C-alpha cells in the first residue's frame, strides 16, 4: 500500500522524516516496509559495490547497509569525523540512485546529524549567470573516483555532468570532497559556479536533520546532496541502517498503473 501524502512530501520538498519503530530482530524490516509505502521496488546495490575487487575488500556490499559496518571495534566516547557533501552512488550516472533511506537505531552522544543541501534549488538560482550554469551541465564537469584501489587509477571512475535535465526534471550528482575532481582547468565559468555552490548557495539552501532512535530520513538522492556530520559516540556506538533505490517514490507501478493506496493518509 502506498502512502500518497508521504510520496508527495519526499518528491516536493526533497525529504521527509518519519517515525518508524526499530525491529531489533531484523533491522531492515523497517526499510522494506517504507519502500512499500513509497512504491519503491527492490533496493539496489551501487555500481561500486558490484565490482569484484571492491566486494573482496569490503565486507558488506548488499543494498542494505549498517553504518558503521562493524560496531565491535568502535570505542565508547570515540569521535567520528564528518563527511563532505555528496550524492550516494559514486560511479552511477546522473540520477542513478534516486532515493536513500536512513534509519536511526542508536543516536550519537552528540552531533551526528545528516545535513541536506538542496543543490537543485541553488542551481536554479544561478540562472543569472548562464555560462556558470552551463558549465555545470557539461558532460565532463565532474569526475568521481574510488580510493579503494588507488594502485589502478584508471578504474572505478565516472565522469559526467554535475547537473542535468532527465525526463524534464533537474537532477544532480553534485559531490565535493576527496573523491571528486572538478574539471576547472582553464574553465573560469565552472570555477565561478563552484565558488557559488561552495559559498553563498550552501549557506542558504541547506538544513540539518538529527534523527532520534526510531526516526527515519527519506530523501531524493538525485535532487539533494547530503553529508553525515561529525559526532561523538556514547557508551554504545551510534548506529544507522541505510537502503538505496533506483526509483523515486511514486504512486504509479512500473507499468504506469496506480498502486493500491493506504486509506490512513
Ligand atoms: Fe551518503
């Protein structure tokens, strides 16, 4: 049964936060339940984790992840650094992973929010500088690369536009950290766009969501960049679960027909 109100909220605002009890026996049961409410078909494994070498190096490569992967080595009261803004799916083309769901099992002692950056709104406001906006649409604007296999630099890289229109919707793969290369050499337009996205736009178009245990964050990964903020663990480690989907929330089944809807709103 889909939940039309929740589907609209995620698609219109870019995200939603809901209450979802934690099932200690099966921490991913909540993900399957919400995916059903959002009309999402099966959770997907990102391209990076379908690579045999990466699969061998990283233990947990399915579509459902525990964060951190291994809590046994986490010291009480230890500090974890924050992430930089990114979209999930390092090797995916634009819009490859459309929906991400994060569920909080155990909260950090302090910090640990997820910060969302509404980069598509920021891009739209860049219309006064058409050349800068155009530079972000260029098919070689942004390269993302994995550092898992640094010895083979030509592998596990993906170059593409930072933004683009797909089926009439503006989508993004804006990511800006140590696994990104912006093609700004001799390209002052792209540099100007980047200065804007890193500076004034980022101040204006972002929000922090700190999940309590049993709360779930759903966001449009193809429209919103995000980052995990730094945190301090408590006596118990902070624990999240995550799942990702190639589809956006929708009342329509893949064949275009309406799905059954929940009457509870
Ligand atoms: Fe992420």
